C-alpha cells in the first residue's frame, strides 16, 4: 500500500513477504513493529487463477484477525486459491498502550473513509485498498473485526443473498443484513464482489481469536466458496436502527444514576448483546435532556426516538421487545461512533 505524508503525497507501496522463521520466532508484536506501515501479503493457492482477500486491523484496537493470521503463518493451510492479506492500521495498533486505539486522534476512522471524498492519509489509504481489491477481482473478501463490548460473533452485510450468507457461515451463526451506510469497506460489495464484515466477538472475549482462526481456516481451504450453501442455519436480523448520542451530549458507564450527565449506561450493558429484551427493560438513566440526547437513524433516515425508547422516572427504558447488538462500553466510541444497534422484535 501507499504511505502518505500529511500533504497527501504518495511515498511508497509495501508488498511484503510472509514472515520467515526468524521473524516468527521473534513473535507477532516484534514482527508488527518491523512493518513499514500498512502491508499486503500473498499466500499462493492450488488455483492461482482465483483470488480471495482477508482484511484486518482497519481499527487498531481490534486484534483478533491479526492474531489469527499470525497463527496461520506458523502452519500455513493448503489454500484452495491464492489469498491476499491486508493489514491496514498498523500505526493505531502500535500506539501505546498497544491495541487500545481505534484510530489515531489526528486521523479519521479508516473504516469510515471508503467510497467517500477526503484528502488526508486515511482517505488515501482507503482508496488504495479499494483499488487493490478491484485490480485483483477476488471471488470473496472478508473484513475481520472485534466489537468493543463483550459479544458473540456475527457477520454484517449489505446483501442477504446466498453467496454473502455462505461466506458468513464459515465464521458465525449470526447474520446482520443492514442498509446503514457509513463509509465502511463492506459497502463496496456487489454481486460480483461479495464483501462480508465478520465481527469475531468482543475484543476481550477469549473465544474471539478462536472464531477468527477457525473461520479463516475454512475461508482459505474451501474450494467453491461462492456456490456453497450456508453450512449453518443463520440467525438473520434485518435493517437495524443505529442509536447515537446527539453531538455535544455526555455519557458515562455506572451502576447508578449520576448527576450532570446526559446518559448513564450500566457498566455491564454489553451483556445484552444479541439477547431479546422485553419492552419496559431499563438499559440506563437519563439526565435533564431526557430522550433529547439520543438520535436514531435507519439507513440514513432519521427516526423518532420515542418509537423505540421512553423516559420513565429518569430511566431509559425500551418501548418494544428488541434485540440490541454492537453495544459498546467505551465512552469514546459511544461519542464518536454509536451506542448500539437495535432491531425490534417482529413477533410482537
């Protein structure tokens, strides 16, 4: 990939070899520190005429994909087709303390820069990733992530056709079909180029690295990845709404009401990820602004907050039976990105 200076000038592209024995002996972090920046690596497959792509570390605080790739380097599988690995946001991952920063403070979120105009490093890098993907014409792309709160694994896609579901089922039993457009890599997906985001689980969950590794083993070795039927009965959720804080609002995570804060969420609110919550369930407390501190959107369209929540004696309460997911317990991410996604239960 190209590395850019602050004026946006292209400096150098880095295609690197797979780690050699000496690098593997030194360990993953030493190898990561040795990289010249974002890199591409290639693992030859039995069929070199076809290509697949694995992208990871678009967010510097989501390491499960990187750890899984590192494990594969130690004992490479017999790849069905030639597979390329993109390790993207190396600088953010190495910022101390390591794997703590989604992106550097002086750069925008890389996974909000795809398909959007911009002239800083992150936008240039996103365009470079897109150009490389388009040039390779891969038969499938997976983008590996972690959620910031504790969560089971799930896939996210703009399409719920059989091909996207088949790719997702190599990693998880849960599939989220969304119309939300944020500038994420998966939004470049098309029938000819299926791209699926895999949320391997919470960044601190022990099973997340295993989910990434086992899924990659299947992704790399399966011969006919796009014509296959999903291996599992996917639990499919459609068209989630995105719940955000209104700009300028404040948040904290606590076990009780806190004065002077617009929204207080329970410290363990992420325990509700993918659980079905009944109408009337309290998920937090509200300050003086009440529901006015919240914003709900569906595919870019503004929704009425009162259709989903109510303020009941200062408590934030669900108005409908709902499933919540991608719940964060990181206040920085809650302010910059979103609080969580929500799908009302259709069986009511």
